[in-house]
């Protein structure tokens, strides 16, 4: 997101949580061009200070506790960051009338697409935030949700299945232990998805929109491209299986495309990019 905004000539402020260890590895290459401001979505006063310091025209709220299994271990933190965090941003930026992009998620559908019936604390916290977006928009704020389906890149966290497979494909030592191989996801390239997020804030009237490839592929499909001899190397490990599994996700990018969005990276290209980088 920061790379895209810098390329468009924006002055970019990035909110970073303070940590005793280094946590800006993924933006190291642009850190001199971004104004770093320290704040935490769980801490209202720090968010107020950050927003005052930036006086932002646009806010992209991509901050979240976003790993579904972890949301069962830290459900209260998940709600605080994912739902109340948005509320803190909305309230703090009210005097500046900042436009806000909220990162909603396909996990809000659970197994009931196109109805919202989330089945994890993560999905539920994001749906609560999604409803806040609708309510504040009715109050006159320029705020909208992009319902993003899984978006991946070589910068993906190591615990997500795509990155886990890509890491193993580069260094296939021992067996690769995975959970449910039959689950299907609508995977797209994060670099394409940030373009849709930006586009949504440039509309005359704010509206929610799905950001997706419109295709769905199973974990097996991902393995076929990333690791052609995976059948000899993958071991199914029940500890990675989920009790509340979202089996299939497939979105509809028609509305985003009407805004002028066009994803450029195909599924096989995405898999190869993740394995090769
Ligand atoms: P999510 O869709 O946001 O939860 O993204 P993940 O990459 O964590 O999971 C995508 C799908 O891969 C889910 O249906 C998981 O059950 C499935 N999966 C299978 N094996 C694994 C694994 O070892 N790790 C993870 N994270 N997911 C796995």
C-alpha cells in the first residue's frame, strides 16, 4: 500500500506498534520515504496523536489480528484491534473528515456466501467493524469496506498456508506438515488488491465492494504448481486442521472492475512468484 501511494506522489504516514525487537522488515526498502508514527490500535490516545500528527486525507486501515486460528487463542485482543481499533480511528479522524478504507474480509461469509455468517472470532470482529462502516457512512462519513478475499505475496506471514508451502518448496527439508488439503480459497496478488483499495477512496460516492479474483483453487491445486512431487513430501497433520473450517471461498470482482480495477497476476503466476522470491 505504501509503495503504491508513494508512486502516486502521496506523503505517506505509517503507523507502527512499538516493539523491543525490529518489526519494520517488510518496509525497510522505503522506510526513508515514509513518516513513521508510533501508535497502537488498542490505545485511543496514541491513535488520536497519530491522526493529529498526520491530518490525513485518506486512511487505509489494514491493521488487524488477521490469522484465523490465533483469533481463538486471543479473541478479546482480536476484537479490540479489529473492531474497536476501527472505531478509535473513525472518532479520532472525525475533525479532519478523513476518508477511510476499512479492510473487511471474506471470512465474514463463513460457509454461507453471499450471506454474512462468520464462524471465527476473527470473522465476527471484522463483521462488527463492517457494520460500523455502514452506520458511519449513513451518518455522512466517507468510509467504505473492501471485502478482500485472500491476498498473498512473498511478504505473507510464514504461518499462512501459501507462504508455508512456498518456504518449503524453496528448502524441502523433511516432510511438509499441512492440515486440510481440500479447502479452497480465492487467492489473488496483494499488489493488485491495494490498487482496488486506493480506487475505492477515489469514487464520488463511497460504497463497499468485494476485491477478489473470482476463481477458487484448493490447497492441492496450489501444491501442484508449487511442489509438483508434493504427494511424496506432504504429511497431513491433524493439528493444523480447523474445527470451524471455511471450506470454499470464491468472490465476485464485477463491482471492483466497474470501478476500473483489473487484477494483473494470475493464480499460477502468483504461486510461482511466491516460490521464486
Ligand atoms: P485464511 O483463509 O485467512 O485462514 O488463510 P490460511 O492461509 O491460514 O488458510 C487457508 C486454508 O488453508 C484454510 O482452509 C486452512 O484450513 C488450510 N490449510 C491447510 N493446511 C494448512 C496449514 O498448515 N496452515 C494454514 N495456515 N492453513 C492450512
